[in-house]
C-alpha cells in the first residue's frame, strides 16, 4: 500500500499501490485496482474554474489521465 494516503481517501483493502503513489483527498480506489509508478487514471465528476471572472466547467469523465512523478512534482496530463 502507498505510504501517503489522505485520511479522507477510500482505498479498498486489496488494492495494490506502488510505494511512490500518493492518494489525495476524497479519492476512491476500488477493489482489485493496481496503481503503478506511472499510472493511467480515470476520474468522475467535473471541475468548475474561473478564468478572468468567467466560470468554465471541465468534465473530468471525458478522458483518461497520465499521472507521473517528475523531479518530486506530481504531473497530471490528459492522455485520451
């Protein structure tokens, strides 16, 4: 199991996480999930962000994301 799991995250007991993986607030990792050092993840829900006072909605469910640790910083990039 990963070393850094936020207290609000839900991680299934049988999930296998690389020791480098960090699990953020309110994340849900289901049964049988395997997360490696360079993971592809899918999200559910949306983000509403404000740019110059204009609200824009981004659907997180529309793509798969690549998550990787690069020089100590976690990067998330839309992959598909």
